[in-house]
C-alpha cells in the first residue's frame, strides 16, 4: 500500500547547495519491496537513492544506529560513499540520536560502517579493500576509450571495497581534466572507472634515498585543514551503470586513498577536488589514522525536505 514517506534530497561533499553530488533519501523504507525501491531509484535518475530502515537484529546487537539500502538506477549496491554520508546527514537532520556522541554506526550490505562526526563534517571508515593488477588487455581497452596514451598512465589497480572500480593514476591533473571519454566504449567494457592526478608540490623538501613518488607524498603530509587548495583531481566514469560521469564519489575516493597511500603515491592526509568538469566543486577530505584506517569525508547540505508518495 502506497503512503507518504518523509524524504530528503541531500547534496554531499559540499557545504554549498548544488555544488556537490545529490542523493535521494527515503527516510522510512519500511514495507517497500525490492522492486519498489529499484523503480523509485531508477525514476529519480540520480547516481544513487537510499532507503533508511531500522537495523536488523544482528545489526542492532552489534551497535548499528540504522540500516540503509543503496540503489543506483539499475541495481542495489553493497556500499557507496556519498550515499553513506548523505544518508547519515539526513538521519541526523531528522532527529536521529546515535548511541555514541561522536560516532554513528550504519548497517548496510557490506556490514557495519562507522561514521565520525567532526562539527559539520562527517567521515566514514573505508571498508576493507580488495585490489589486484588489471590485465594488460583490459587496461588497454579502457585507456583507448579514455583517449589516453601509455605515457599518461602512472599506475592502475582493480579496486573493490563493496563497489568495484578500475582506478588509474595519471601523470597530472591537467590530463584528468582534459579527458573526453568515449562513453559507449567505456560502457562496453562493463567497468566503472576512476582517474586521479596529483597536483605538484611547491617547494617540496628534498629527500635523500627516497623515490620521487615517496618525496611527493611526504611533501603533501601537511594537515588537510591547513590546505586551501586540493592535492588531487579525480573523475569517475560509470556508463556501465548509466551514469556517464559521477560528480563526487565517496567509494572511489576511499579505494583510491587505500591504494595510493599504501603504495606511497599519496600522503596520509589530502584534499580531493572532483566535479570540476561538471561545474561542481566537490571536496573530499582523506585521512589515514595511526591504525592505518582510512577515513573519507566532507560536508553535506539538505536541498529538499518533504514527502514522497511510495
């Protein structure tokens, strides 16, 4: 039976409305079937739509504050980053009270995800990453669809933290921003692809007996809060799920950070710019704590607050 349900549309990874990545949040998904959820997610035509539910018995006993189901226009996702932050923002805005004062625990298909509260910013703990080297054939197909030359590619990895990506580190942010992909060719690969490029470090210290990539990472180790400019430019292409380019992508940035920090390409704290080519100004804050846990966060803002008939 259809009914009016509380609804928010949230802009994620920005403090300014309409500059980040929008997310549709149905605040009460109780009683909706999988088909109803998928149909509504397809109708919103956003990269993701979420439905909030009470935690399962197992989730509640493990400390979950709420449960979320995440859908793109075609399928349900085990995890996604901007839906995690946007759903948490909406839940808190609606009066949700976490068990711990500065930590929200979200239950989703990958399990429990911790979300730290730091003022107006929320940061999620990146789920465990599985990664491997892509085959030469796959990388060549994707590079051709992106219009890349071999010299443009610094490194590449297959990344999966609940949402699989092919991550490619390029030689510069300019190469990232100048890409004009063949989206049909990308769709035919069946892969969603994330590309990143590091901005050069001004006056980086000279490090003896270190590789150049380690020196670049060391030079970017200043706290994110002190940085006015982004350290990295990122773009996400997802024609395989009918999203040509995602404005700002939490899951991709999480898996990129886990890879790039571990392999010495990036520092333990940095700031990402994403959405530039879509006239957005997304900002993603990356932190790796002393225990090696990567945290991914940013601001969120509610743009629509009302009801939806479902």
